[in-house]
């Protein structure tokens, strides 16, 4: 099963940016993600610890710590607890087989390159970019 922690965290931040200035509950965000309010509260606690969410005055007064244009996907990715690489090599292979012995090392090298390229691309995409796309798609859907 795929880990959706990154996309869920992005979803929460886009939601907060989209509804800026309005009262937002964890139940409302949970409904948007079709998950539990407790998961939303865990995500928000992590975002506060990582300084992407501003300290709040009450549970429904949510605000980003920086402007959406100053928050990149790389910033968000870096906040994930136990941040794992995007791709993982199965290192449990036969050391008696020439393929089993070498493929994990070979793949590890390429996966490191893929990780670096993905993170470089993430650093160029901002929360504002995502918010702009959401707003545009909302407008197009209304037409």
C-alpha cells in the first residue's frame, strides 16, 4: 500500500491556504481527505513543529507561517516524520546469486539520483502553484 502522508500534508496546507481567514476545523479537513480528525490534528501538530503553520489562537484559527509562494513541496516533504526516500531497494536478496548480490547496490545508486532529482523539482514547486491550480480548476468546473 502506498504511503499518502506527503499528499495528505500537502492537502492540509492547500486547504488552509484556500480558506485563509476562515474558521477551519479538523473535522472539515478530515471530511475533505475522507480520514479521521485525529490524523489531521497529527499532521497539523507536525506542521507547527516544523514552522509551516503559525501558532494559533484557538483550534479553528489556522494560518500558514509563511506566504504560500515561500513554501515549496521540498519544505513540506522535509517535515514528514521518519522521512523515507521515495524509492526503496529490497536489500534482502541472495548474496550467493550474482544478481541478488549486486542489484541492490546498483539500484541504490540510481535511486539516490532519482531522489535528488525529485527533491530538486520539489524545491521549484510552491504551495502557491498548487493553490493557483486548485483555484483554476474550481473556476473551470463552475463554467
